[in-house]
C-alpha cells in the first residue's frame, strides 16, 4: 500500500461495536479483569496501554515501516526514555547542531545516569567513523537538523554503527515519514515529536519511538514507560491520530511553499545565506536528494546586518508569527539565539522559519516587506 493510503487507513478500522468511521476516544483509566487479574480485551490500566493509544501506535509503526511503536506524552519523554535505556558507562554520539532539548539532556541529565554524550559533526560520515569504537553504544542523528538544517547520510552511518555493534537512533521530526524513512535506511529506532507535523495544528503535544524490530529494546522501553509514566493521554492520542490522516497531503503543500520561500530568500539582498537542503548549493543537497522524497518545510536564514537586523525583520512580520515550535498550518519564525538561554548555540543573525500551508505568495510578500522595512535607516 502506498504511503498516502496508509496514512488515511492505518489504525483506522471502524469501531467494532458501532461501525463508527472515526475512532472512539477511550478515556477509561482502568479495564475490567477476571478475579485473578485475567485480561479480557488485553488492557488493564491506562498507564500501561489503552485502545486509543494502540490505534496510534499501529499507525505510527506502519508509517515508519517499523515492527512496533510506543507513544509518549512529549517528544522529550520519548527521547529521554530511549537514551536513558543505554547501559551505565555508555557513550552516545550526538549531532553538534541539534534540538536544544537534546543538548540540555546530554549536558545535564545523561551524565547523572553515567551516560556520556559527545557532539560530532554528523553531516560528515568520516567524523562519525572516527568517533565510533570503545564504549560508543549509540549514534543519534537529527536530519535535517535544528536549526541549521544539516543533513546526515543515514544509510552510510547505519553501515558504520552496525560494523561497530552500536545502535542508530534518528530524530525524524523535521522530515516525517512522508519524506524520509530512516528504518528502511538502516536505523534501529526513529524518534518523533508528534507535537509538530503529525499533530499538524499546533494544538497537541506528544512523542513517539518506532522500532525496526519488536525485540528486547522495545520490551525494555515499554516497561520503562509503564513504570516511569511518561505516557500520552487518550485524547492526545486521538488528536494525533486525526492529524496523521492528512500528513502526506499537508507535507506536499508545506514542501512546495518552503521551496518557493527558500528560493525567494536566496536571491534577496538583505539575506546573507539560506539553509535549506532543497537548494542545489546546500552542502547536504545530494544526500538529501537520495534519502528524502522532498526537502521539508523547515529552513533558516542569516540576515545581512547581524543580530539587530535579524530581530528587526522578525519584528516587522505581520502574517508570520514570532513563536517557537513548528509543523503547524501557520508559518512561524524564531530568533533561536534569543530563546536558547544564556549561552546560545545559534548564530545571532539566524532566523528559523517553519513554513506553513498558507499561500506562498502571501508568505513571500510578508517576508519581503519585513526585510525592506528592517533595511530602512530609522
Ligand atoms: C520539538 C522537538 C523535540 C521535542 O519534542 P516535544 O514534543 O517538544 O517534547 C525533539 N526534536 C525535535 C527535532 C523537535 O523539533
């Protein structure tokens, strides 16, 4: 079955009791069992599992070509459950350019568990090869990365991790399985913040792990989630399931808009550089062309004139909101350096843009007026 069809139907069997085409939301926290705890329909207590979450997990596994999925209350709950499952004394390689939550987890929390995270340039497979070995038990990829849109070669790095007996984890939030399926390229586990494109409407938080194999690691993390409790609510599982029905359709519109916005920005006098893997001069363009169906709708750009000019552009936008997060229908912009805490990692002249599903002409007009207004001497 093609991806678009799976997205509409996976986990979507009509309700057995009523024939309802839209799935019911089971809010029950507990399920009747026999006197000795015998399960009647497979469920016991909501923290362990529930029917609405089961539907979502079935759909997520199907869309990522995995054997099993686990839903979590947030992307960070999914990410930390996976990384904290590594044995004490492990080392994990993480991308130098990555989601801020991963960097904070790596700096502040993983060391408490005896796990050392080492930042490498995952855009360069040779740099990953050089850092492998010893007690490196896993490599974490985020491709394209946040906020600089660096591209990692998933298949090449999967060959390396396999040769070293390490696991390959891939944060697929930016690309989504509509554009990129890391498990098919050799990754062991895919992580998602479903808060972004899966939900798709900036109104539901969630996270997920999808496993290539329903084996020990899956069982271990399912047990961890049950005990540590980073679970999704049934209502949020339902909203996410509803969001993923339109994921392929939204992604193709998102990508078409992003391409036009990137091309516009790339030729603008007030823009020093654009990071978008769909542009032919992007250093990851060839790899992205190989491993992605399209280039996504996240981009970042460097404003000529540095921090003040970047803030002026962000401040002049009328249609595009200044807000964090991404993947919703509405376009959002953010000066990342301003929100990354006291030691920002992002360049001061950089703005990150989540291109929404408005009309590209309107987005370009808004960016154009803001870039012009910011360039006026005040
Ligand atoms: C948002 C995001 C996360 C964290 O997910 P939450 O749902 O906010 O906890 C992780 N990785 C990437 C790439 C993200 O964009």
